[in-house]
C-alpha cells in the first residue's frame, strides 16, 4: 500500500515530505519481515490528518500522539501499534485491525469502527507520566513539541463518543472508564471486555455479545440492550436509568437480572 498524500509535499508541515513518508512505510515492511535493512516506523506526533491511508500496514508502529483525524484507514493494520494519545477523530477505520493496540487516551470521537478488530486493545485512561515518556523523540520540531505538551495537559479517558462500532470485535478489550456515550455497538462482540466505570449512556447495544463483560459502575443510562447476550455479565452498581432491557429475554442469569432490577421492560 502506498499512501495517497493528495499532493501534499509536507503532510502536516513537520519536516516530512511524501517521499520520506513512503520510505518509512517501505522500511517498516522490511522490519516486519525481519529484514536487517528494515526499521520500525516512528510516526510519533506526526500530523497525517485527512490522508488516504487505506490498507496501510503499520502493525507494531510507533504512533503515540499522531494526528490521524479524518484519515481513510479502512482495511488498515495497526495491530500491536502504539497509538497512545493519538487523534483518530472522524477517521474511517472500517474493517481495520487494531488488535492489542495501545489506545490509551486516544481520541476516536465520531469515528467509523464498523467491523473493526479491537481484540485485546488497551483503551484505559492515559496517564500523564506515560505521556511524557511516549512523546519523546529525537529532532522534535516546534510543532511536535507544542503538540506533545498539549497532549500531556489533556490526556485522560479514551474517547469514543458517537463512534460507529457495529459488528466490531472487542473481545477482552481493556476499556476502563472509556467514553462510549452515544456509540453504536449493535452486534458487537464485547465478550470478556472490561468496561468498569465506562460511559455508555445512549449507547446502542442491540444484539451485542456482552457475555462475561464487566460493566460494574458503568453508566448505561438510556442504553438499548435489546437482544443483547448477557450471560455472566457483571452489572454490579451500574447506572441503568431509562435503559431498555426486554424482560422477556431468555437466559438472563439471576445475578444479572437482579442487577437490572426495575429497568427490565
């Protein structure tokens, strides 16, 4: 895959032209194939916003603090990539592979993640001390330095507000305190995922697989759980005001039914 830089000689204005970017991708492919001439892609703090990177192969790449907002990243591979504090807002990640990626503190507001693979991804809150370490790189420009400082100031919960996650694979994902308010998670696989203290208010969880998921202390107010699989789901102390959970659903375990209590419709 070669990136479409849409005629930009300097994507983001931070000392990297299109030829250099393509060379980074070439060396990264060699790195992945264990070629001695290869080199892991280091795109920390780079501004790549709005680019067409469909099918890009950047698994295990260093992308902490990178700006990938509004990018076309369909069918891309970011498995095991470091996306700590990255901005992926309004990006199209449909059918992308983000398994085991570090997405702590990442921004994915209004992002298309339909049919994405997020198995084992880490979406816990980012810590300031981690941000300081991860944003370091040689030869930082003034723009990169300013961006690093801004991320360190604002790093917090991973943001997936209004994200499109239909049929996404989120098995065993770490999503502690993640903001998924208004997200579409219909038919998503969240089995074994940790969503303790997550914000899922107004989320669409119809026909989602929530078996063994941990929603303790999560906010599920006004969420739609019609047809969701709730086997061994932990709803302890979750907020379920105005949530829709059909009372007639077969197979809701007694402990889950007790936690749902009066919200069963």
